[in-house]
C-alpha cells in the first residue's frame, strides 16, 4: 500500500499510533461487551449485546488489516495502549447488565465522535478507514428502549445510571489526557507539526466542549441527566 | 417466507427445534470463546480466538433471522436448549487457553460434520441455510500451529490435551443423547416420520462412527491421540 502522506516519518508514526490505539480500544470493547453479555437477564439481551460486541470486533479487524497492509505488526502497535484500556475497564466495570449497556452506548458514541474529530487531521486514505471503522454498532435503539424501560419500572435506576454515566465520561477524559501526555507523535496529529495544520489550545478546548455536549445529548436520549 | 415442506406440522416442529438447537449452540459457543479469549497469553491469540467467536455469532444471527422469517420467536425456540449447552460448557470449562483452542477446534469440526449429516434429511431451503451456517470459522490453521507448537515446547502437554479431547467428545455424545431422548420431533428428522425417509438404528450407528472417525482425524491434525 502506498500512501504519499505517510512519507513524513513523524506523521506516519502518529498515524500508526492512532491506528494501534483505535485497534486496542476496539478489541478491549469487544472483550468487555462479551463479558457483559454473560450478565444479561435473557437470551435476547445477551444477543443484542453480542451484536454490539461483534461489530466492535469487525472494526478491530479492519484496523488490524490496515496496519498489516502498511507493513506494521498490528499486535506490537496495539500493545502500548493495552494498559490504558485495561485500566479504564477495571475502573468502569459494570455491576450489572444495565450499566454495561449504558457503558457500551456512551463509549460507542464517544468513540464515533472522536473518530470524526480526528478524521479532519488525517490524509484522505487514513481518514476513509477511520470514518469507515467508526460506523455505529446499530444496537442503540435496543439500548435506549432497555434503559428507558428499566427506569420506568424503577425510577431510582435513573439516578444510579446518571451517576454512572458521569463516572464513565470522567474516566474516559482522564485516560485520554494520559495518552495525549505520553504520546507526542500521536498528539501532533491533533495539534499539528512543523508542516501540518492542527488545533491550537482554544480549538482543543472547543473539541472537548463538542464531545461533552454530544455525550449529554446521548445521556438525554437514555432518559438520564448528565 | 413460504416453504411448502414446512406444511407438515411434525416436520415443521422438528425443523424449528433443530434451528433453535443450532442457534443456542452457536450463541453458547460465542460466549465461551469470548471467555476463553480473556485467557490468551497475547493479543494475537486473543484476536484469533475472537475471530472464531465472531464467526459463531454470525452463524447464530443467520439462524435467528431464519427463525424470525418463519414467524417464530427465536429466543423462545432457543430457550429449551440453553440448559443443555450450559451443562455441557460447565462440564468442559477449559483450564487454560490451549484447552480452549482444542475445544473450539473439536466442536467447530463436530458441529460442521453434524450439520452436514442432518442436512441430508432436510428440505432444500432449510438444508441450504444449515450448510451455509456451518461454514468453518477459518481459524483452524492457527489452532493447529498453536497446539503443535505447545506440544513441541513441552511434550507432556500432548498427553493432557489428548485426554481433554476424549472428555470433550464423551460429554458431547452424552448431551446429544439426552437431546434426542427428550425431543421427539427433532429426533424424527433423523429417524424419519410416517411420510419421510430417515435412518434406521444401523444407519444412526454408522453416522456416529463417521462422526467419531472425523473427530479422530481432527485430533491427529493437532498432533493428539484420540
């Protein structure tokens, strides 16, 4: 595969790190959703969660294949981000299937938003891959119905899940900050390098505002305060 | 969907039970493979197991969609077989990822053989679905390499995994017998009904011989005695 944009070694490193990050995130999401499926109260819920998990695995496979096509060892490129996602999942282990559903819904949405934001700073070929990969898991209607149904059956559930949503977002932002702090070439994709445009601090602030607003809208869709 | 063969109510019940059985088996395999993936020693193995799991989920989705197209509630049709597969998986819980790989390999092959055997007694449309669903998970080369590599590194592993393979086959046959004993319409698919041809006891015996022989060949491929 030849992509002239990747001839800039700093940019290439950033892209490879980004793909490794996304692939590690997708496989982590796959494993955790599969775990959550085991907590589901019935077969239908198990399989709806399974469909979300399977969709994440498909995303992972696309990213891995792209890394292979670029001549990279995908597993070596994912490895540095494994501990980030492990730490994130340990801190946000759902205590029941409803928390699992909210987590899947919140992060699927957040990931899609983040993919879209970062796509603006990528070359055409990488952008196409990233946008293609981010396509939703398609199970959001099921999640909305299940969460709203549970709140209707017991309104206290709404308060608990709203708190849970805030915790999820807080953990995600804190892990994201650590990745940005540790990975210069990856961060350079966002903030720009010598020859490439990027966001200044004000623009990064606006991006976080957009992500947070979209999160609040998703929580509202579930009937939850954010 | 109109399938004239299904106008015979006994045959229809048998087919619906068969599809429920297969769908429950596929979703059970999916969940257990996802669990096994968490035991993998590295990311590559995790994702190879993940690919097998994802393929099982795809099979499940095909069977479920077919049940829906026949006007059935797929989850209600799967429910009676849940305890069978749960019992099977509890009795064959792998103690490490290698046992998980052998289990996946053995049952994927056994399931494919069984699908092929039973396909001979189905109407054209149902047969096509069943044969289509059974398409392998495509990761067998990885399993063969991994198991043979582990035995090379420590020959004692071969003895342990050979025992494991025998136990798996024994449990599978014992669960299969219980299903046949409990489900008359499903069994009628194999042994035939008033108007439909089927196997006599001798033919069923020969089928079990074929399944056992194919199992032995698969074990040999892994470098294991059966």
